[in-house]
C-alpha cells in the first residue's frame, strides 16, 4: 500500500514536470560581444527564435527535458539541455572548419576560403539602402573593378555596368552577363531589390569561363531569397522618398542673360556697346522693359515622391520550403509627365518528392508602366526672355512672340503622351535527383516572356501634329521570348581525407527570339482618345523578327590537397547562331591554382595570420555581342510608289532593297584571354581582411563596325580586326576597428584602377609606316597605343590675355579673350596635326564605407570617388552660348575690365576650338549614402507577435564635389538637343518589420 502511494506521487510529479512549460531567456555572444541573428531552436521541433541586436533571446513553450540548439554560420553549433534553468547565457566559438561563408559561383557553391578565381560578394543589406528599382546603382562602390555609370536618371531608367574596363568595341559588347538563381537575365532591374539574398561578381577568366561565350565582360550572380525551415515568418519593408534637384551650376537669370548678349555684341576694337535695338528683337525689348524673365528650371521641375512596399512570407519544413513576396514601387519624376510604377510577385518553392528527388520552382511576374516626358524638352539653354503664359495664365504656343515660330516646350509637353507598359513572366522549374550523396543530376528549364507596348501620341495642337496631320500616333510592340534547358551533372567523390575532388558537367541550350512591330498613324478623329483613337492614314508599319541560339557543352574539375593546394580547370564550347557558317563554335578553357599558406605547418602557429591565400588564373572567354544576321546579307524594306493614270492617284507597292550593311561570311568570335593574380588575407584576429589583385586581359578578333565607301553599294561592315589590352589593379580592405559589446565600427576601402589600350588594328599603315586610325560608326576614333574611349582634338591651353604672343601662337587672328590651344608641331598654324588623344576613362575609382553600431542604433556612410575622368561638356562647347543667343551654364567670362583666365570672351561670331575648351575634368567625390537606423527592442512589440522592427532615414547623393558643370558629373547637361533628365538628391524614411 505504502509503495503504491509513493508510485502514484512520483507519477503525478513526473507528469506535472513533463507537462509544464516555461520561458527561457538569455544572451548569445562570441569573444568580441553580443551576436545578433543567432538561431535558437528547440530540438526536434519548429519552435525557434532569433537573437536581437543585443544578442538576447526569449523563447516560450520550453520544458525541462528540452534541448536548445544555438547555430550561426561560421560558429560551432551548440546544444544545451534546459533542465531547471530559466536563463541560459552561452558563448559561441568560431568553427575553424566552417569559418568561411558559402558563396555562389558558376553552377554551384563553394566555401569562400576555397575560391580560386576573382569573386567578390556584395553586402546586400548595405546595397539595398539606395531607394531605387535600378539594381545596377546598388552595386556602385560595392566591389573593386566594378564601374557603374549612370545611363538614364528618369524613373524606370538604368545604368551601365562595366567590369574591369572596356574589352570590346562591339555595341553592348561590354555588358556583363546577369545570372539570377542560376539562369541568364537580360536585365538586372527585373529583380526586386527586397527579394535579393546574395550578389556575387565574377571577374576573371577562371571564375567566368564556365559561362563561356557571354562572360568576357564578367558575370553578376544574383540569388533570391528562399524558404527557411522553422516558424513561418512575415516581413514588411516600406519607405517614402522625397526627390529634389541637385546640380553644381547656375544658369543666367534675366539680367545676366541681357548682359551676356550685350557683351557678345560689344565692339572688340573700341569697347563700345551697341544699342539694345540692334541686338534684341522687339519682343525681347518689351520683356526687358517689363522685367518679364523666366526661370525655366523652376517652371519645369518639381519635387517628387517615391514609395515602395514589400511584403514577403517564408516557411519551411524538412520536406517543403516556400518563399513568396509581393512588391510595389512607384516613382514620380521631377519633370512632370514622367513616372514609373511596378508591381511584382514571386513564388519560390522547394519540395522533397522522395529521398532522392527534389523539385524546385520559381515564378516571377512583373507589371510595370513608364511615362516619359515629351522628347526635345530643353530647359537648360532656353532664353529667359520669353513669355510662356498669357495674361490669363494660359499656355501660349509661340513663347517668343507671334513672329517667331519657336514652340513653347511646355506646350508640346502638355500636348503629348509617351507611355510604355511591360508585362514579364518567368517560369523556372528544376528537378534534382541524388543518385548518391556525392552524385546528383539537375534538369533546369526556364521560360521568359516579356511583352513591351509603347504608345506615343502628339495631339493636333502639338508642333509635330499641327501641320494638317490631325494628330500623330506611334504604336510599338516588342515581344521577347527566351527558352533555356540545362542538364547538370555533379560528382564529389570521397577519395581520401587529404584529397577533395569536385566534378561538374553541363549541357545547355538557349534560344532568344525578338519580335518588333510598329504602326505610325495620323489623321485622328479625336485627341481625347490619344493613340487608341481611329486614324485615317497609315504612315509606316515596320516589322522586325530575329532569333539567336546558343548550344553549349562545359566541364569543370576542382581538386584540393591537404586543404592547402587548390586546382581548378574549366573548359566550355559554345556554338552561336549569330556567326558565320564555319565559325559558329568557340572553345574557352581556363585553369587556376591557389595556395592556402595559413595551413602550412610553418604558419599555423603565427597568430597574426588568420588567412593568407595566393592565387593565379589564366583562361579565355568569348563575346557574341552582335545582332543576329550580321554575317548574312539581308534586305531592307523599300516600298515602291507608282502613279495610276486611270485613277490619277499614287499607289504604294511593297518592295525591298539590299541592306546597307555588307555581309561578312567570315565573321567569328571575339576572344578575351585573362591573366589574374591575387592574394586574400585576414590578419590579427580578423582585424584586417581584404584582397589585392592584378590582371591583364587581351581581346583579339575585335567585332568592329567600320564605315566603307558608298561606291561599294554598302555603308558599313562588321568584321574581326585588331587587339585591345586591359590592365588593372584592385584592392579591398576592411578593418574592424572597434568590436566592443555595445559599440562596433568597421571601415571599408575599395580601390580600382584600369588602363585599356589598342594594341593593333587592321595592320594598314600610312606612308610613314604609322598604323592608320579607324573611325567606327559611332564617331569614335580608334588608334594604336590609345585607349578605347579617347577624345581627339587640339589641347586646350587657356585664354589669350593682353600681351600674349598671339602672332606666333598658331592662331594669328585671335584676340585677347579667345581660346588658346597648343601648336604641337610649332609650324605656326593649328590643324589636325596638332590634335592629341585624351583618355576619357578615370585614372582610378573607389569608395570608403563606414559601418557603426551603438546599442540599438546603426550608422552607415558610403563615399564614392572617381578621379582622372574627362568629359566633353556640350553646353560649354556650343558657340551659340558665347554669342548670347541661348542660355546655359553661367560663368565668369572674359571682359576687358575683368580678364578671365578660365572662360572665353563672348562674341557674335563662333569661337575657334570651343570643343577643346569644353573638355573638362569630370572627377568627383560624392557622399553617396548616409543611413541612420534604430532597431526597436523586441519587448516593445512582442505581445503582437513582432520579432524585429527597425526604422531608418537615408540620404542619397547628399553632397557632390566636382568641377564638372552638370546635373551629375556622369551626365552631360544636354544630350542631342534636349536636357538630360537630372539626377536627384533623395531623403528616405523607411521601416522594416518582422513577424
């Protein structure tokens, strides 16, 4: 009886102990302080949490018999029995076997310590601080050797990325290959920034050769987020941005413009000013008398708003992982009628079908709309002596008076529409079959459909539609379709503990098809319907269809011995449809070696060295950056017009003529061969870490477009010729200056320098044996020994001053205040023999980043630097500005009373050598990003299920120091007669929430 009662009491106590749960709190740290982001999981369940900014955690539903698992990449996972503890504080130890993060490389992943090629990882958290859909801009200053140049600052615009300099002369021949989740993308901006998990950049032939024909300009690998095992999580990121105009120049206001015109028409011999009646029109005289001056920038530009909202869901078990997101982005332009909005949906699913078979699927859908301001809008050089509105405040068409036919740009802006609609669907389906733990086969399939519709309408009141056309409409549709199939075989046999072997073989087929249709119409019934209305006249109806195919075979071998000596060899063969019949195939091999010196016995006891790896690579990649059919003879549309005498009317009959492009049946691959050497290091307990690299790349068989004599019956030919060399040095250094418990500070430095040079061209020489220069179809002059981006002309040498030896200067007719250039040959005259080449590329570029965290606050600052860049300023080169005929960049120009040594004297005839004068230094230093964030303590909102919350404010393009006068040092203020869309200064307020 007594024993029965005791057993009953023990059973009740045990049952009570097993059934009761409690809350465990604690702190996770390493040897430098608290560790945020550590996973804390109850073993055998999906119940888990993540440590906050202070390394603290709070996990509910824990029993005494549970075991907590603490895990973090690069640290040894620890399992701690709970028992009677309510507070658990642990210190994680670095895992010397898994210290390096795993990064994505071509067709697989690799420990960073075992990477032999030149591969750079981009810090995504810092990159996404830039509020834009232009992912290209997020890479600016984030990786050595990666140069980002602003292409189009308008909403929905893009930038140009160049990795390690220009290696090609072909159109679009210097664009890197974009790989997203292992598949090629034609546009990096198709990826929603908040969906990005990792970005890696492959720069040398060793790392890019596995992508063969498309990788001569480097590869950008983007990995998007996937589902995670554990509790379901919901994340939200939203922000609002205010955009304002930023520039470093002023235009002439009304009175200053009047003074400029008067100075330009001043008698240069007597110094007398002409009467205003002789230099101003009656309309202008009335504006001067009434002080009716117009500030066109204030009239045209406005502050504008960006809004972004991103909502994502992640969940997973051992067999099923799901990630899904919805993103919406909308941006107003600072020029009215310009805007961009985009909505995206993403679904990423992974399902373990059997023990050996895994299914992965990714669905991307995007719907975007872009509105553009009317073409030809120029508010930088337009005269302030104007009248854009009448007395009632209504727009007038002829803003310079009824006798002047110049049309008010605001009038045309109001009477025009330019809309582009984009629908994009990506479907990526993969099957992975694991024959054994070491052998797997992957089938990847990819389908992309991008449909782009653009509608342009100029109303019957527009200057393009008012000449009896009753409106003018242009409708265009572009359909891009891509199909890709890849078969991937991976094998990593376990040979011996001292040996590591990894084999990869791939067969791939890629087809891209473009269809373009355009309809030009006039004679619209109603302006209100725009380009959707009925029209009576079909003006033009071009149609263009093209297709390119690529068939590829590739293999890669990785070998490691004693975790000290690494070898990697890659070979890829590509067949491309764009080349001639006998030259479709290219072969691109690469080999690389590395020495992990820190694992040598003689360095293992050197505490100051955490990592010291030497690496060398050599290999070849190809370029197929030409349009389809360029090796073939094609026909151009040429309708024939006949006069029908019976109906007394004209009739148009379809017809064609031979293309103006001479076919080249011998066109073949452009090949880039690269040597890369580098050293990676981590020193003094990771206080310093970074890399230094030197590379040399030679590109042969350049795909050059060359103008030919019209007597041949053709105008241009694409052919292989010559060689270009790129050389450069890159350095990256990160210093973890302070690593205290509540205060951390790291400083990052990135430096890149590149030189390219034309080694050879056609081999033709002049009578003196000097190689003959080539001018390509873009007007670029290519010369042996010079860069690919030169400016060619006389060298600017200042402004003539009173007392200078003008007669012996080479320009004897010049006067004080005129532009002076160097007479290189000293023959007393300035001609083409005095021209020199000036390299437009920067001498070097780089960035300085500061990351500071103090308790719940974090601060990030990014300074971007470009030095030695040169650019032609087309406004300063415009002779009409110095005549006082147009407005422009305000300068302290030369006058007899105040002789300037920097800017010429205005005069009524055209200055000689203005282009030489307008070649200006475009170096700059910019505070690119400044972000201050606050991580709200979790206990503040824990009752509503909020796991983390952060608010932040970000400034972008806050300050720019440069001598180049423009809206941005990377932009010309005017392009092709219209003002460039100005880059903006942005202030952003954002919030991130995690549930």
